């Protein structure tokens, strides 16, 4: 059964899941409901072995304008740090560490938390009308969903400095040149381009692709501990000792390794 969400629409084609943000009247601004639903979507996708690739995008020509200031602007410092930032980081970490390769289609404005969201993807496809930036310091805050950490690890420090300290906003072409996005396509063609890449990924071994993603993430210090646990668990699971241990437990006897 496909779960229903108020901030996202899930669609499936072949072995590909398309996750679309559907709060375009608010420019897909990220509120706590979005954060909670994002975490739930990650749990659903991680448990679905039939999905090999995930595509994340926004509806109606908007990716995401970032965190919803009308929500977080009313929070106390304690609520802001221990709820808004903590839960947001947990959801973003889960997205970045999805078992499946993740493609982000930036089909419009991608600012602040929206750029942090896009940075969780393995590949980013930007439509040529897209602009990217991190305006947080202009309203007295800093990027709190790993905008100074994950973005620096993945894109290098200088583009992040230019956005956060200098307030620069990059066009799609500038973002491609700086390594913030991987492909730039004409407006309206982002999703179809992502689907072509997704089908190419589906032609390859899903297990090998997932392990490769995990190892690349670990090299970037993205979920290194989880990568070690996953890889070691998969290795041990190949051995007959696991079957014997489980059988011995069920039969209430000492295992014979």
C-alpha cells in the first residue's frame, strides 16, 4: 500500500520512486509536518526492496524556498535548537543515507533549507531557470540542516562561503560550473532527464549500486558508522553461521559452528 502524505506525493514507475513536494502555494517551504513526513518516507523507501532509485522534486516549477520562517520564527531558542534543528537534521541524514541512489530535480527556486535538501542527493539535475542560494545570514541565522557541513564536504568551502557570507545567488549554469549541480537542462525537462538516468541505474546491480553509494558516502564522512554496520552485517549474513545461530535459538540448543 502506498502511504498518503499532505506535503508529498509518491508515484512509482518501473523500479523508480518519484517523491514530489506538493506545497507549492508556500513555495514548498519546509515546516515540521514536512520534516516528519520526510522521515517517514525515508523509512518506507528503505524498507522497500523493489525500489532501486528515488527522484525528489517539487511541483509547479518550485523546488523549495527553504525552512518556513512563519513556523520557526515563532520558536523559543530551546525549541529551535532541540526540535526544529534536531528533527530536521535527523530527517536530512536519513535522506542522504537512503539505501537507493537519490536524484534531485531542481525545477525552480532552491534556497536555504531547500539547497540543504538538494545536497542530500547523489546527483542533482537543475532546470536552466533554477537559482540557488543560502540567504540565512541575511535574516540573522545560519544554515542549520548541515548547510555548512554537508555542503562543504560535497561542494567545497568556497561556493558555500560565497552564498552564506557574500549572499551570492547562483544561476543553474554557475551552479554547474561550481559543482553544485551535475546537469543543467531546459525548463520543464528536469524530471524526464532524471528518469533517463534512473533507468540507466536500474540496468545495473541494485545491490552493488547500494553498496557503492554507501562506500562513497563513508568516504565523504556521511554516515560512516552506519556504513560500517551495514557492510559488516551484509558480509556476516552471507555465512552459514547466521543460519545455524538462528536455528539453534529456535531449537533451544547450543549452536554448532
